[in-house]
């Protein structure tokens, strides 16, 4: 029998960690590309998996070690029917030819087993590929869903930002209008105040002028009255007006 240690390339005293590491190395070597290029790679992978299954279980590994330690004994070939000695002598069929036939049948059985294992491995690989494709499709769908959700969230955020920007601009325009209106009112008030001050100043100036004219007029009247009184006194005293 083929040793599982030979298949994995490890010594007989290998630890479970060594078995696991050897299996991972062997498994990484048998890629889908190699199996697609060479059909024998699938058979080799099947042998690696069988050897790993034997060695990773303590009971099966112990049984395997016992088989390796037991010497191989020749097993007699059981005939399915008895051949009469006379017929056997007449036919002259040597026993070696019969053994060759048994060997051919055994090889054929081994070929059928290997083919069956290869089909099983191919089915497992196909199932794994299908599962991988399904997982990739699910991951892509989830990624697309997440991307769409992110795009919608980004669109909503952009719309909210634009709405906030429009509201800010409206508020800024309203504030500018209010400021301009307040400035216009202030200028109007300043203009009205200046006009009132000018009118008040003009009124005061007019009053001062009127007072000045009134004082002048009164002074002139007093002077004229004094002159008239002086002339009258001169006339009374001296009988003339220009004394």
C-alpha cells in the first residue's frame, strides 16, 4: 500500500501541525489551472486528500501505522469455479497467465476506482466553483446595494447641503436688504436732521438779523427823536433849531 506519509512528503513521526502544514502546501500547489491542464492532477489531489484524512484522525493514523508495520503476505487467489484437472492439462493454460488476468482485472478495478474518485473530486470542485460563484455574485450584489445606498445617502447629503446653502444665501440676501434699508433710513434720518438743523440755523440767523434791524431801527428812531427834541429845545431857548 502507498504510505500516506509519502503522499504528503512528511516523516512518520510528524506532528498534527506538520500534517496540517503539509496538506496546506500540497493543496495550494494543486490549482484549478493545473487540474484543467492535466487530468492526473485531480487524481493526485484525491490521493493528498485521502492521505490527509487518514493522518489527521488519531485512530485512522494508528491503523495506518499498523498496516505499514505488518509485513505484506501473499494472499491466495480464490477461484470462482473449479477446473477439472484433465481439461486444465488439455488446455495447457499456465498459472502465470491466470495471474496476469487477475492482475488485469485488478488494474481495471483500480482504474474504475480512480475514475470514480476523479469524478467525485471534479464534482466537488464544480460544487466549490458554483458556491464560490454564488458567493461572489452575492458579494457583488451586496457591494452594488451598498454602493447604491451610499450614492443615495451622498445624493441626500448633497441635496441637504444645497438646500442649506440656498437658505444661507436667502438669509444673507435678506440681511443685506435689511442692512441697505437700515442704511437708507439712517441716511434719510441724517438728511432730515441736517435739513432741520439748517432750517433752525436759518431761523436763528433770520431772528438775529431781524433783531439787528430792529435795534438799528430803534436806535435810528431814538436818534431822530433826540434830534427833534434838541431842535425843539433850541427853538424854545434860542428861537432857532440849530443852536
